[in-house]
C-alpha cells in the first residue's frame, strides 16, 4: 500500500481527539494562551523523565517561579534543591541560565526564531522546535523519542536509526559487499537494499527522496530542515536525524503544528510504545512498514529500540549515579572534600579517590557545585 500523507494525518488527529492526555503545561492554546516559558520548563523536565513523575514537579515549580523573570532572579542553589528527585541535575542549571539569558539579552521576551532559541543555554533543536510549535503554533516537526519512533516504524519499518543501519549492514554482509568497492557502487547497492527491505518491490519502486517530495508541504522559512534534499542524502543508507527532520516537517498538517505534534507524541507514548506496542489497536497498521514486516515478533532482542550487544552496567555503578548522590548530599549541607569522599565511600561504595576527584571536577565544571579555596564543597 502506498504511503498517503492525508490518511496518516487524519488517522492520528482522529485518534488524538478521543485519547489526548490532559497535562498542565497544555493549558491554553498556542498563539495567544501558552507561555513559552512554561513550554520550556515542561520540555526540559520531560527529557529522560516520565510524564507522571514530572507533573507534580512542574506544578510546584510554577507556583514558586511562575515567570521567566522569577526564575532568573532565583538563587541557583534553590533551583538545584527544587530539582531533587528528577535526575540529570544539569538540566536545572541550564534552565536557570536560559532564564537569565532571556531576561538579560532579550528583555524578558522569548526569541521567536529557531536559531535564536538554540542559542539559549541547554536548548537544542528539539526543545526549540517544541517552543515554536506549542507556544507559537508554527508548522514545524518536533522530533523526540516518541515521534521519532512513530515515523521510523511507519515509514521505514524500524525502531531506531541504529537498528536501521544494522539491518542494512546485515544485508550488505549477506551480499558479500567488499570494502574495496567504489563509494558509488556501495551507495547504489545500499540504496537498492534499502528499497527492497523497507519499500518492497524491485528497483522500480519509488525512491524515498521522491516520497518525501511527494508528501511535502510548503516548508517553513524558519525551519532548519527547509533546505532541498541533497541528491545523495541517503548514500550508504546512513539515514540521519536531519533526514528525519525533513520528514517530520513534511507531514505536519498546515496550520496545526501545535495539535499535530502533541498528537504524535501522545500516540507514541500510548499506542506505538517502545516495548509493548498496541499494534492490534493501531489505526495506522494498514500503512505501517514495521507492522507489515512482522518485526514485532523479534522485539526480545531490542531494548527501547537499541540493540543489546553487551551486558548492562548496574546503574549504582555509573558516574551518573554517583554524581546524583553527591548533589543530593549537598542539598542537605556542605562538606569538606575529604568528609564528602568518606561519606560517598561509606554510604554508596565509591572507593576510588581518583574517580571521586574526577566527579567533583566535572560537577564543578557543570555549575552544579562549587569548591572554595579551603576545599569546602557546596551548591552554587
């Protein structure tokens, strides 16, 4: 079945009308009722963190710092303490720095272009586009974990960019491709294999580049993906984030950037999930390449779309775990470096002095702690 942009859009929006999640940061409508500051706070909190866990933090945060100016005036130590339990504490520092930048360099008004937004501390392409779509109502695609997975499964029959490349690599191995072949031959072979695996049929099947052009809407002048696709965009089968951004922009219904991206996020979070997708309930299964491939049956070898290639390291043995324990300790009181090292060794088993010193240095560089001249450690 050929891909149909309108079918895809209508099915997603129809599903969303009946199943949308009621979330506090979605109060109001884009263009006039949704504060970009609130969008930014919610998007940063939602990075690597489940929605249900974020909601109470978001509501407390907004009561304490209801505007970007309130946050810019706050002490960084207070911001870090308020972040306790959300993890990835560096996000709190970035939010604080971004608020200060908005107030000091933009007069307290959020910039309205993608490039200006990504100039804010800690704001990447995804977060900038979320602000443009959800606060300003612009027709730009928002690529995050859920939307990326939906687009990859529907249009490419794969869970992730990494899986896509591995499948291609397996096909290349099976056809005994040798490294000595010219880059032109390799690109042609990989493109052909991509079509056979993900688009079906022989070499006469439509090229993906032609497909993207066929579904494209008028690109936004402010979109980072609005430049024409290069002729060799998919050489070597190395589908990139930028290529997905082109597709994400192309399928946004005109005038519905806000609603569409919220719908796609909810659909990925509730139906097209990473580990237990509800394929039998999915309104898109008739056009889904992943469903048609039967690849769901082999999901045991995947973990959140990533190939499991080696035994996982216990979280309690990672730098991230120990960084969190250091910041948590300092939320309660300050320490001398030696007493903090002893506390980490006794309570959490961090016995390596070299590793402790490196973690302290890294946390200081990230702005999460400070060490004074007398080797006293505290929050900033």
